[in-house]
C-alpha cells in the first residue's frame, strides 16, 4: 500500500518511541559512573563488575537458569502431547474439561495460580524449593506451549502422517520421522516461550519457592522495592541484550529462509 | 493404549496441579484462621469423618470481605484501573497497529519484530525502567522542568497515574498484535471500493476499517483487561501505598497478615469477577474463528 | 470375445484381487457407503468416478486402511483385510495433496517406505534409482519438494508409492492439481507406467474425461452406491440411467411414452404436434411407460435441407453455436421450445459454414443412435 500517510508515520514514531525510550534510558544509565541513577556522571562499567562480584545475584541467576531449563523442557513435552491430543484425539470423555484446563492458565492472574499451587504443595507436604517452582512453572508454561504447537498442528496436512503409515510406519514412527521434524520450529518456539516465561516469573515463584531457592526475579524485586539501583540497571541491560540478540537472530534466519524458499519455488515453477 | 497414555499424562498433570489446587483454595476460603501450622482450621482428618469437617466450614470470610470497605474498594479500583488502562492502551495501540498495517511491505517484518521484542523482555525489568523515569527527581520531571512547563517536580511515581503508564506500557504489544493481524488480513481494495462509492477517507475508515478490525480490537482489549485486573507487580512498584489493587491486597493478606483463609476468599471473588470477561473473550474468539472460515 | 482382450471380469473362473462384500460405512448418521459390493481384478486400471461426496474417497480410504467399514467385508487376494492396519497392508496410496515429506529430498521420499521395510542398502539404492528412471526424475533426486515443479512433485508421489511394489496402488485425484495440458500428458504416462509395472491401479476422480482415458473399467458412484460398473465405451454408449448418461459427456435427453412397434423397436410420443420418435432397445418397455431417450450430440446430424431417409427427423432454428475449434455444437430450438444439441466436426473453414444463427435447420438421427432409459 502506498497510502502511508503522515498520520501513520507519526503514530508509528510515537508508539515505538514510547516502547523503546524507557529501555534505552535503562541501558544508558547502567553505564553511569554515579550511584545516583538520575544524574549522569560519566561513562563507566563498574556496576557490571559489582554485579558479577555479588554472590547473591549469581546464586539467584543459577537457580533461575536451572528452573527455566527443567520447567521449559518438561512443559514442552507435556504441552506438545496436550496439543496433539487437542488437535488429533477427536472426541473423548472429559475433552471439554481438558481444553478448559489448557486455556484457563493463560488468563489466570498469577497471584491466584501462585496461591493455589502453594496451598497444594503445603497440603501434600512437599518441601518448597527448586522442585516446587519447576512444577509450578511447568504447569502454566505447558499451556502456552500447547497453544503454540496446536496452532501449527491445526494447519499440518494430515495426509503426511497417513502417507507415513501407508509406507509402513507405525504410528510412533510416523510421529518421530514425519510429524516432529515438520512441527519442530513450533516446538522450539514453544520451548523458548516457556523458558522466557519461567525466567520472567516473579509472582508464582514467590509463592511456590522456599528460602533455599531465590530466583532472579525475586531478587530483583526485593532490590528495586527499595528504589532504583545501578546494579539492577546493569543486570537489566545484560538481559535485554541477550533477548535482543536472540530475537534479531531468529528473525533474520527466518526471513532468510523465507526468501530462499520463495526464490527456489519460483525457480522450480519457471523450470517446468 | 498409546492414545490413552497420550491423553492421560497431560490430563493428570493439569488435574493435579491446576484443578485440584483451586478446590483447595475454595476449601480454605471457607475455613478459619488459626495460630497453627498451616495457619487455618479445620484440618481434615479421617478420624472425625467428613461430616464433622464440613460442619466447621462457613462463609465467615466472605462476610468479612463485604463488611470491610478495604476489599470492595480494592475490587472496584482494580476494575476501574484495568478498564481505563485498556481504553488508553487501545488509543495508543490502534494507530500503531494501523500504521504498521499500512507501512510498506518491506518494513513490516522489522516493525513486527520491534513489537515482539519487548514481549520477550522481562516484564519486571520493563516496569522497573519506569521507576527511574517517573520518580520525583526522575528524568521526566527533569525534562519537564527544563522545558519550563512546570516549576515544581510532579508527583507521578506512587500514584495511580504511574500504574496507568505501567499497564499501557507493558501490555501494549498484546493490544497491537491482534489488531494488526486483523488489519493485515483486510483486503485493501475494500477501502478503494468504499471511496469509489463516495466515502471520504475518514468515513471509509469509520465505516469499513474499524468494523472489520472489530474482532482484533475486542481480543486486544480482553488481553489487556484480564491480566491487568489481577496485576501485582505494576501497582506494587509504581503505585505506592496509595493505589489499591486486588492482586496487591491478596499478596499482602497472604505474606504480611498470614491470613490464608481471607487471602483464599479474596482469590475466589477475583476469580468470579474474572469469569465474565473470560467467557466474553472466549465467545469473541470463537466468532472470529468462524468468521475466518 | 477375442481372447487377447484384457477382460478378467468376463471370466467367471477368475478370482478378483479386491472384493467388497455388502460394505456399509457410516459417519454418525450420515451413510457414506451404502451396502456396496464390488470386484476388482488383478492388473486392472479401475476408476471410481462420481461427484464430490459420493463416497469414492471413502472407498479408497477403506482400501488403504484409514477407515474401517461399519459393516461388510473387504478382501484383498482372498483375505479379509479389515483388521490389518495401514502400515501392514500390501497397498500404497498416492495422495491428492501428494503428501511429500517437505523435510526430505526427493530421493529420501522415494526411499522412505523401503527403509521401513529394512531393505538392504544396495537393493534399496537400486530400487530408488529404478523408480527415478521410471518417472524421469534422475536429475532432481537431491532436491527438496519445494524446489521442484507441480508436475515433478506429482511424479515423486507416484514413484514413492510404487517403490514398495504394492499389490495395489490407490490414486486419489492424482492429476487434480495439474493444469489441463500437463494433465493429458500425465494421463498417458500413468497408463504407460501401469502397464510396465503390471500393478493394479484404483483411481478416484471426479473428472469423467480422465476416467474414460485411463481406466479399463469405471464405477460411476452416487450417494454411496454404485450406479454402473462397466468399460468406458459401454458407460458412454449404453448408460444404465439418465444420471450416468448426463454425468459422462454431453447428452440430449428426451422424455416420452413408449409403444412397441415390433421386436425391440419402439415408437415414442414426446411432444404435442411433433412426429413420434423411433428408437431401439434390448430392454423391454411396457406400453405407455415413461422413458428417456439419451442421444449424444455427435450422433445427431444437422443439415440445411431435409434429409431423405432417417428414422427421426425434426426441424428447428439455430439458437446458439459453440465453436470449439475442431468441433462445433449447435443448439437448435424446436417449435415446442425443446432444445437439441448437435455436434459436427469442422472439416471446412468456418467461413464456408452453410448455416448460422437463426437459420432453419433439420436434425436427424437413426433409431439405434440413442439409448432408451427407464430412469
């Protein structure tokens, strides 16, 4: 469309400025010499040094990383199974309840989910720590994974699976050799989403963790409650940097693949 | 057999870790607070039997919620904060989505990435970013004083205004994405047809573009309103003690007052309030799916 | 019957390869296949023809093992195959969408079924190469499905389904996605391959021309039932019902009441003020019975002058001319409003045509040109 007007330009500029200026400020001030985060006192990377010397932060980061890896992996397995059930299993008793339980956690306030899970863990006498946080994160993340994977499965040409069966695969082989490789991008983005959600979660982790396992968001939250600190700015900058690099890489790769695929398809059509 | 296993595993997981916990919340909301571990009675025991246990349950906590004005004020203010923030997000999000949909083809992937990027960035960090901007000596006040618009620093942090800004900021991608996808699907020749039939550009926008993006607008509004209603991080970091929101009340009831039965009752009521928008949202999604067919 | 003609269905001694016995398939309350029995013989190229929703695809999916009949029996080489899962059946299927695995190369797609069999490497390589040669795909072995054209994809799908040398090959609208020109070439290619490999082919199609071209026998289906099973020429020349006559090719249908003149010769009164028609039928018709005469347009002659001797002669005005290049179809309106189509070969240049729109013309055909149908 060549109807891009000045109004569109203004709303895009304003909208993206709103989204990005706070983050840019955050990153900028992480390199501030001064302890006072609102006064610029020259460039310095000393807060990064401070951060890496702070054992409490490093411990929390390690806990968070472990929780995120375990819970996202588990959530990906369970979520993919759930997606497969939702799209392929047809009718079975309790299907409505099942799909309800898949979608409900997506809109459930974290405070309720956290409270409910905590009361469960106390009820069954499970000691709170890394394990309980992993269980909690797996539960809500598997629902996100299942939404991502099921939307891919819904557009998956079912005759591909039938062709695999027809050519002698058992149903399990058909899934492993045909379905899984094809839906792999969706499964991977489901895993990444689950991983990010786990890294990000404050509320549910606060409810379900014990004193032995403080996650990074809990640590950050208790630090920033007292006000802005340059060390947190440094930490935020690192996290923003990782995410930005990841998202840009992913979109460059997917764009390049798309362009290549289109070019090859055109070439194939011309060659006919 | 294989199918049974496939269904049973995720099903059992969700029953055990999603559904059963809610019944526990419901049960504890009907119990009484006690100085014990865990801090509520009655505890269920097989010796007394189920009837004795049920007899001790009551609606006392819910009665308490209606009597203490703190709670219903918190619910009301949560609904109004979430509602107003949703409208503000729509006001900023719609032009942004519209601009994206009309941007040249080759920009779109990049613009899309720019919308998704904050979505992958830590929520907590994005809320935190505003603390330094909105505080008394923060950058916004410094900027406004430098321009001469104000002479005294404004009190923004620790007021509801900061909460609005925080919600709009963190939930903006949730508003933009569904509206953008609705606008992107729209056939460009529809506008040309409307103009050909005598519409001005503005009336073509109102009569064609807006109705066709209706499902996207509704989806976006619910995606902002529902999580904003139970929000905890934003009011506690940006809202200060003056902002009452139910997520924060629940948190404090649980962690500070250690009153588990009342915290559970607060959760039950919040859940009941949420049922309405969730059902409406679900219906809108189904309509949209059917329309897409 | 000439003994060299391939017609196993004429031979009562011959055992069928596939036998449907009173097969019914219901989806909920909808009956897709209604108590259907059918025999298909070895080396046949058998076409299931019908409009969408007639049950032809369900028949094929039951043969492949993707659907289980509600009742009845399906035999393959004398054995009941209903309890056999698709991956254990000696049948292979070529899918309408081709269902090529997008993450595998052409070579790996063709080798997919052989690998599942656990075939030795050397044998497998040889088999894949043979299939590539058969379908003229040698140059594309290393490509992925999206890197080849639609026609090539179609051939990969065929090669893949033939690689395991199935007893029976099922083809679901195999040419549906190709354009008209490519379709024709591919039809002949399919027949050629079928002959070379000696495999029994069952093809599902809604395209009557395609069925006529490729098939040894055609089953015309409607609403889950077989209407007629016969060779293409018999389906065309002697349809059993108006439905079949109308479904296959172009036809004039004239409704009237019969009177027997003499052995197999009937007179048909069909419109006020029109001479009765004459037609022949081996099927007996009662006096006054309603019958439909189906006459193919190419069997109706058109002329400017009244023909001397013909069993049936009517007069009308040219209403429309459809010029198809090699042929022209004339739509002629009779005095009572009936429209009859006549088709002639354009053996002369069009400028020399002796009649045009609005001209009065004569149509004529012999008593044996049409078929008398009771329904």
